[in-house]
């Protein structure tokens, strides 16, 4: 079974530029999560989708971050414009919609904003 | 009070000893509990899940859940240097929110 795919793996941009990340979940997983993980901290949920609907985006900085999951499968997360404090690893995870809710993570995208 | 709390460590144990990692949570309606391991520079990987009170064993790992006291723990028996990593506790709350703790860094000394 293929795991969660993410691209790119690394990205370096200057502040005020835009960037987009892509995620393809495990086949059959209706729930998709985007997390931001700053060095030394636990993952912070940015947005949770169930199929193509948003379940929770309470911690997404909506003035600069956006995400979509148009066909209920893969998803993109965009930052525009980027700030220095956006430097982090962006993790995508997926799970079944029902118990056991076990999440499986992709390799992540390491973003550096200079 | 944080929704999911863990001691950040580092927790240092000698090789072969038992490592005990603890996590407390605030939402009494929480229903599912997980332990993830994260090596430096890697993504979290699921190592244990537990849903009912008591112990659940899987190889050298034992997860313990006490809903009345709102804590979940992870025991690692016969700790190996390869177990050195950050261990993240995660909780699915009563409103189906998935919350991670900040993680406990474990160092197993050879």
C-alpha cells in the first residue's frame, strides 16, 4: 500500500513570495490533515478535511494561508505572502473517517523563508 | 491548561532499562489515544493506539490509559539506543479534534 505522498520535499523562498505544497493521501482515507511543525514543537493542526469539506481550520492563518481538496483526494496548501515565521516543516497526514482514526504521515516539506 | 501535556525532557535512560513516558489531557470526552515516534528530521510514525482503560502491549511497548485520571502513558522495555527519538502523544477529543502534545525527547544511553 502506497503511503502519503508530498511534494516538494524542500523549498527555500524569500519573504513576501508565495509557495504551494501538494499532498496525496493513502487510498481510501477520507480525512486529510495539514500540520505545521516548528523545530522543537509538536505538530500544529492547520486544517482538517473530510472528503472535500473542511472539518476544522480554526488555526489556519486565513489572511495568508489557503488550502483546498477539490475532488476529495489530493490537496494543496498555499502561503501567500510568506513571512519569516512560516519557516517550518509542513506535514500532511491522512486517516480513515471512522475509528481508529490512526494517522499516517507523509515525509513533509521543509520550508525556509529568508 | 494545555489540551495535551507532555514533559519535554530529555528523558535519559540507560540501555536495557524501562523508559516511562507520560501524557495528560484535558477533555474528559476524549476517546482515542495514540503514541507517535519521531526521529530527528523525520515524520511522526504511529507506534501505539489505545481506546479503553488498562494496558495494551505490543512487543517492547505498553500503552496504559486511565480515563478517570486523564492520563496515558507509554512504557518501553529493554530500551535500545535506536529508541532515542521524540515521542508524541495524540488525543482525539470529544469533538473529534486531533490534538498533539509537544513531545518528550528520549535518550537511551549505550
